[in-house]
C-alpha cells in the first residue's frame, strides 16, 4: 500500500484494515490506480477488507481485471488476522490417515493401533463404557497443525460409529450419549497392540521409551502384548494416567531404578 512492491508477497491473501485504507485515501487518483493494479495480480488468492469498510472503486476495477476475489468482514483487523491464520493453518496442514482407533482417555488422546482382529474396537468399546470418549474408529484422519501437534478426527462417513465383529456397526453417541464422543482430539500417545510372542522381549520396567513418527512429529509409543485374560481397557487407562504423570515429572520406573541403585550401593559399602 505504501508503494514498495519489490518484495510484495502477491501469492498470499492480502488484508486491508483501517490504517491501510485511510492512507490509501490520501493518495491522488492516478496513484490509487497504480497501487491497486500492482496489488491485484494473477496469483493473488484474495483481498479481504476488515471492519466492513467500503471497497475503493480502484480496487474493484483492478480486481475484476485480474479476477481477484474481494471480501469484507465485520471483524477488526487484528482479530480477523488471527482467525484467518488459525483457519488456514488447520485446513492447509500436512495430513495423513492411519488404521486404528482414537480415544480420549483422561484428557489424553490415545491412538490404539494393531493388526485387524487384534481387539482394537472391542477395547475402545470397553473404554467408552468406562466413561471415556471415542473420536474415531477404523480410520483416523490426522493433520499436523504445528511442529509437535497432531490432531485426529473421524471421516464424516463413519463419525461416532464403532464396528464390533459379530455385532456389526453401532452408533456410540446414540447408545451412550453425547458425552461419549468428541469430534477431534490431539494425539499424545500411541498404543500398539500385538499378539503375545513368547520369543520377544517386552519392557517390564518402563525405562525405555519408543517413538513413532507420524508425518514429522514423534509420538510416544507403547507396545502391549495381547493374550487371553489381560484386561486391555484397564491397562490402557493406566498407560494414559502414567503418561500424564511423566509429563508432570513423576516417573515411577526411574524412581524404582534409583531406589535399586541406592540399595546396591549401600550393600556394597556394607561388604567393604
């Protein structure tokens, strides 16, 4: 608007507020046309005017010539800029889709993964019965809204639905109420369910922390072996609560390891 177009980002949405338009009105008629012709290019996605202010005729002429959409908003410039930025970051964020179940457990978004038939949906159903909330079953759409922020939701076709083998498809919101579902949730923890393998070593202390990369974000991953008699819903509940404790700086595995080290050192001193 000031006339310096050397580094003008024409490929971005242009936002004009009270300050810009009041400055524009001080220009002479010829300069107004020149400025608007330079602002409206064939790659400019849109120009938005805040506070519902009137659109200058020079802008209308230039925008019609280059087919640039001109929009108005009643919002103030600062608020409009904030809302627009958040909206575009959400809609244009990198995205992917994973096979699994996403559940909100004690405020922690837990993505339950594993091969078909391992019991993901049945475990999610038990978690819903225990008061937790289903986000998505079978297919989880994930978008990276920030460098370390992954948000998951269900495709519109299967939202609030849960597939139980032998029973069919059930509507969780209809059966358990609106409090049993939510539209989206930030993913903080991945639970990988797999059939118990006697030849495989499973972490028994919890000192090791695996990571799973989703898009460009590393997410804490816990592998749970599945076999008859294990109450997976309770175990996953505890995993979510333990994850919260770790984020608060309380790590039971490290505390036990430190105690064990102290006991060994005390024993060595007594031997001396």
